[in-house]
C-alpha cells in the first residue's frame, strides 16, 4: 500500500519521548507499506461511525489513519489513548 504522512503526524511523533514506541511506529509503517489489504495490518481497528478511518494500537498509544482511494493510507496522528479520541478524526 502507498503511505502518505500528514504534518500533524510528524509533529505528534516529536512529542513522544519513549524510544521503544517510536521504533514500534517505524515497524507499523513498514508493515502498512508491505500490506496488500487493510486487514493485513496488525492491531488495526475501524473507527465506529466513520467510513474510512482506522486506528492502530501500540501499547498506550494509538495511530490514527485514513484509507484513501487507490490503496493509499494516510497517517494522521499519534497520541496517547486518553487523548486520541478527542483529537481524531
């Protein structure tokens, strides 16, 4: 799948201080690039009430993504689980 990053995604990664979480985010990005379908991505869950928004769980953090046409995945935000649902989508 093709991967696109929002400016907010880059900013939210800079706010994370945990190095293990950052390395897991890198692994998730590479697994999304290697996936053929959205269901091939590990720890992904569809956001209720939204047609094309998903979240990926990494410990206490969540990555907010959007599935766009032509198998493009847009990474929108990374935030702690207590904050992600007020900020995304």
